[in-house]
């Protein structure tokens, strides 16, 4: 007889096998030179349950840049440093049909915190005496939430992005011109890119997801690390806006609040159950991991993770 854990492992292994049918689809994010150098066949899956159980498959120790999943941390930080009203006076909460790096504003305010314009705006709300202090605070927050000392700063990714970030630079100056923030546009942009360049592995990201699934409480001690209000806001924004212009369809088909990044990672959170991180670098046209989004869809069904049923 198999134990429950052995049964779960077999279900997950079959789910992975189904998802790899899609491994020939998509392309790596070549517009960032360093991301173009990754192995397109890399794969990792980590699931961390709120009771501490972990399931790890593939190259789960592989370090990759967190990219836009950092927007989750930035939003948590901004909500910690400011009131909810102060945050959402600067950025809206609505899904958008435009690409994540679109220059198109909605009433001169970014549509939500998980597109680039919104995340740059959110970066301007992080407190600190200078750029280094602000970055160190968010870096330390990721270390604390992941309960890991393996978090790193990927200097080559950072340099590569800063050298090719003309669109984001345009967004930052546009936001400042509209007086959405008054700080130096280059400094705000730099903070945003630094956070995208943080290195992490799938298990540490899944641990952050599990903490969110646990209502913001540490999995071992039960101490509240993220406030309930912040968890509620972050998960609702992940559900409605976390997969760029595909967010609505993803929520319909998968039913797991998720946030993707162009490195090929997707972080999913199933409230009360678990955090999930899939890493596979080949992306669809929206910037979401092809294998990752399909695996989450399969796991949602095979492990009964859809939050709506």
C-alpha cells in the first residue's frame, strides 16, 4: 500500500509528464540578453504545504532571477510602509488587456501593481534613506519570507537589464512627469530592476507562497509576518492581474492566484493549502512560462487545487 505522500508524488509525476508535452512551445526572453543565455530545457517544480510538507522535482536548487514575481514583494513592502489608501491612490487595481510593459496609462494611473508601470510606481513608495537601504530592505524581506540564506543578487542580470531597459525607463520618466511620484526617475527605476535581479530557487519561492497560503503566518512558529490585510490584497491582485493580459483566462481555467516572471517562473498560492513554484524558461507571447501555466492547470485538476470548487 502506498502512503498518502507516495500517492501524491505519483500524481505530481504524472502531471509533470503531461505538461512536458508543451516543452517545444515558446521562446526564452531574448530581449534581456542574460535571460537569452539560460538553458531552455531547465525545469523545476516545488510545492510547499502549510503543514510544512514539501514536494520537489527537477532542478529545484537551480537559481534564477525572480523578475516580475518581485512585484509581489514590492506590494507587500509598500503596504507595510504606507496605508492602503496611500498605495491605491497611486496605482489602480484593475486587470488590463495591454502587455505588461505597455506605455498606455488608464486615467494617468497604472492599471495595477503587477504591470511594469504599476510596479515602478510601487517601488517609489518603498521607504529608506537612499537606494541601497531601500533595496536592502526588500532583499532582506525576501530572505525572511523564504526562510532561506540562498537568496542572492544576480549582478549580470541587473547589468543586462539596466543596459536594455529603455521602455521601462520611458515608463519611469512618464510617471514622474505626471507627478505620480516626485523622486528621481532613474533611482526608482534602478530599485525596480534590482529587485527583478534577485536570485532564488523554486523551493524558496514556493515557501513564500506557502506563507501567503498560511495567512501571512510563519509555517513553524505561527507568528504573523505579513498582515491579513496585505495577504488579502496581494492574493486578490495575483488572482486578477498576476498573469498579465492572460489573467482572466488563467483564473478561469486554473483557479489559482498566481504571479509570473519572464525568467520562466510562476508562483501560485492556494489559500489554506500550499504555495507552488514552477520554473521553465520558454514563454508564450504574454511572457508566461508555457510549461508552467499548463502544469498549474493540470495540477489544479489532479490535486484539486482550484479555489472556486
